């Protein structure tokens, strides 16, 4: 591990790895580029080496850069860091990442930075689907500062794309994405290919393994589930959407195993099997409208 110079006691001494950027982001980028500085964990095995020639763009959520920055510091240090300081440091990280893609990456793949507000999300889903809400003073303070930082970035950085609920592209590029919000992955149809690069692990996941982003149902095997809007709203995640009734989620998982679903299963077969298995018209109607 790195020495006390990066002990997380301040923004400038936050934990880093491989590059002078926050630890979770740095660990993900170690799957792409040769390390520039000593890694946080020299014994860590890189999951795979990503070939940038397979992609035209890399989409990076600034909310994720902020989250990764906060998690690289102590709670006290994160709390006393101002929104302006976060904004400045995120812009410095953007410069570092741009340099990596330009130089080490030979400009094969273009980084794209975005902010998603999700302002319309609550009004676009049924009232029975609950979004996660801040419950502690710490969570409320985090959200307040996050929103302040995002507003500052939109004011001062003209390359940042601003979206509501859906990531929109001009030419359906082949891309991979760095985000901690599973909802962003629902925009995969706007890309010719979209893979997920995970913070911390540095693993590259295709859409056929995004079912790991659902909130778990006990110890149930959920690897047979496809990833789609209906199931994301029903199963929820750890970030944004509260899980629905446990009985319903268990019934869906049991149906998936009974009718041999896989990550490739389409929504038409999914709904047909659920109609047979659940046999409660009002429940099926509810799911069909999600």
C-alpha cells in the first residue's frame, strides 16, 4: 500500500493508485493503461487488459468521479472539503484522464464526461416503485455537496454533457462506461456496444453480466436474470431504487430458474413465463406497464 503521503486526511492526500487520481477510479484505469505511480496494492492482479481499439468512446459519470473522490478520504476530510475544491480537483482528474487517452491510448478512444440529474425519474415510474432517499445527516450532506459540485462543473466546463434520465448519442458509438448507477446502463440501446468498467475492481462487464447490479434476493442465484428496465425497477439496486416486495422478487427468481432464463432472455418470453407462473392478473399488468 502507498505510504502516509496518501492517508486520506485531506483532498490533496486522498488515496490514489496507479495514477494521481482517486483510488477507485485509478484502480479501474489500471485495466487500461500502464501505471504512472506506485499502485495502492502492488500485489493486486489486473482482471484483464482492455484494448482501446475495440471502442470509440469512454463515457465517464462525473457523479462517479465525485463519489470515488469522497470515498478516498476520511469522513472528516470529505466533509470539510468545499464544493469549489471538489470541482477544481475533478477538473484536474479530467485533465489526467484526457492525457492518458491521448498519449498512452494513442487517441484511439475519446473520453466523454456527463452528468445525469434523474429529475424526471420519480414522475416516470409508478408510485409503488420507491426511490432511495437520504436518511442520515451524512447522506443529506453528501447529496447537497454533490449537487453543488455538479452545478459548478456545468457552469465552468463546456465539454460536460448534461442529461435528465437517458444518455443520448449522435452516432451510436462503441463505448464502455464508468458509472456506479445501474440506471445509466439502460441507455445501452443508444450505443452500438456498451460495456461497463467497474470502479475498484477494474472489471469490464458486458450487458449480459449486469444482473449483478440488482439488489440481491437473499442468497438466490440471480445470474439467470436478464438486465432490463422492468427488472431493475422491481429488484432495485444499492444506489437509487428501493427493492420491491420480497415475495414478488422471489417469485420472479423462481420463475427464471423454472423456465430456464438466461442473461439473453428477452422481455417477451419473460412476460409470458411470468403470466403462467404468477397467475395474478393485477401483478402481471403492473409489471407489463413498467
